[in-house]
């Protein structure tokens, strides 16, 4: 940061904010007030923070900023799903998806611009990694969508499974999670935040040591290591066998389970033999399985299995006493698959 650059406050935790304002010559408790203005009230203008003196507001305006991502496109699907395209301060774009489901309203949040993981079926991964998002840019997506929703709807759940691999941007992701959990701010329950990873073992071990209590989801997408390596390059560095061993020892709160995300791709990982192998390799892990029919993407030569094949796959898992839920594709007509809207925007379509 250059000497003239303003400090972005959104990604700063409450205690650190107290220390910062103390350094500015204000009472430390002002940091708590400022944190609440930003994260509880969603305020972005210092001039409307009426319990700060005019002098203090002047200091904040001069030395800091509250900068949300800019919303450049918002699309609505017939099933209620909404897709957002955000522009960051440096011009890069990222995506978010808002998914209604009965009493739940879930926001899918990005942690990177692009992704370095290179999963064969994922459009985001085809473009590679542009950069990590800051904690401010991660939390800023949540603040912006809450502002859009206003009093009409309440955001209930956060899933860190938008663009990017959260555990590859570990420090910023965990800082963002801590801010979202803070009871003096957004006050999200740890049971309503899910972090999804493609299987970065060192990051999973670090997350276990944090003892945050948030949900962990793992993109598995195959029933054997060789097949997984063909569609998920991460498997060559962190093989499935090692990943599952780590997950067997992952410390879970009493009522939590690890969620395995399994994208069903026709002719790749959707056979009944795949389903049977899956029942064997997941033994000993308290888990549930989300079966996700592949959402076709232009430019990628993959297809979703027929409905009967998907249901037969689910039946085998359920017969072996696994909780297996078919997650229907959402927002297909608004390019809701990760990376589609951003690629469309970059192509000028």
C-alpha cells in the first residue's frame, strides 16, 4: 500500500479496527461502533455515522474507505435464482449467485478472480487464476447483496464455493469468515457458512486447527483416484486416498457432517459401478452427498446424465444408508454455472 492509499475497512476485524482507531487518536470503543455501522447496519458513508464527531468523520474520510464491489449485471431466473456480476476496483470481474430454497436464501461467494485448479468440467478453471481476492472483497460481496435485498428478504446462508478455491487463498478467506461470524456484525451462525474445497489437504488441516465450526464441503466428483485425476488435476498432488484419510480424522461438531459434492457427468463418473465404489470409499466418514447433474457449458464437451441414471445412482447410495440429495440445476437460463457470466462479459456478448 502506498502512503496516499486509503485503508479499506471492510476486511478488518473488530479488534484490529479498535487498535487502528486508537492509533488515529480516537477512543478504542469507536472501533466497535465503526464495525457495527459497516457489518451490522451496512453503512458505507462516514457522514451518516452520526455518533462520530465531525472531526472523527473527517479523519475517517481522509484516511480510510468502505468500498463495495460494483454491481455491473444482475440476472433473474424463473426459479428465483439470481446471478450477479461484480466489478472490482482494479477492473477485474467476479460472480455470485443467490439461491432461494424454501426458508433459506443462500449466497454463493467468490474467493478468487479466476481459479488455478483447472478442473476439466469447470469454465472458471479454464481461464486460470487472475488473483486472490482480499478479505474486504470477499465480505464486500455479502454486504452488497444484503444492501440489494434491503428489508425484503434476509440472507440466511453463505457458501464459499463461487469462483476460486477458498483454501488456496487461505488467510483472506478465513479473515472474511471470522468477520462474517462476529456477533457484533453480520452475526452469521457457524452452522450457516459452508466452505467448499477441491481437496487441498494442507488447507483442510489448517482449517481443522482453526476450530471455527463452519461446514466443510469437498468436491469429489469421482469414485476412484485415476478417474478423478483425469478431470481434477489437484488429485495428482493430493490423491483421493490421502484426502479421504484426512477427512476421516477431520474434527466435526456433533451435528455436522462433511458434504461431498459429486457433479454427475454422463459417461465419466455416473455408472452404477461408480455409485457402488463411492459407498465403499466413504465408509468411516460422517457425511452426506450432494449429487449435482452437470450444467452444460458452451465450449466444454460434457453432458448431464439422463434422469433415470441419476436416480439409479442415488438409489445405490441410499440403499447403503448414505444421505444423498439430487441438487437440481438452478438458473440455467441466466448462465448460473460458475464462470459463464464472466466469460460472456469478457467476450463482449
